[in-house]
C-alpha cells in the first residue's frame, strides 16, 4: 500500500515520541491498522486522516487522554478528531 508523504511524516513524528523498547512493535501496529482502514475505505493510499484514526485505534485506552496534547505538538487541531477520541 502507498503512503503519501504527509502521512509518512506523521507516522515518523508519532514514532519519535514512542519509547524505544516498543517503537518497532508500535510501528508495525500503526502501519497495519492504517493500511487496513484505508482498504476498508476503498483507498489505495494511506493519508494523514487514516494515520490519525489508526493512531487512536492502537493507543491503549489509558493513554488516550494524552493524545490531544500530542496532536497539538504535531501541529494538529485535536478538535477536528474529537469524534475519534470519544
């Protein structure tokens, strides 16, 4: 599956904030989830919106309250993704 540059950049930003011991596992989970979501939506390319949805999906429930702060640090508006965070 193809990834657009912005989606790949976001994935790299997320991984840079992931502890090293679980970074590889997290990368595989995020990529798999993003590609599965893109396929479900009939897309042949992963975009930023899909990466964000996958990120929320694979983040453990106990860590999700921190996602809005991380989104802001990446230049994203968490309000745009509130529906994914609820």
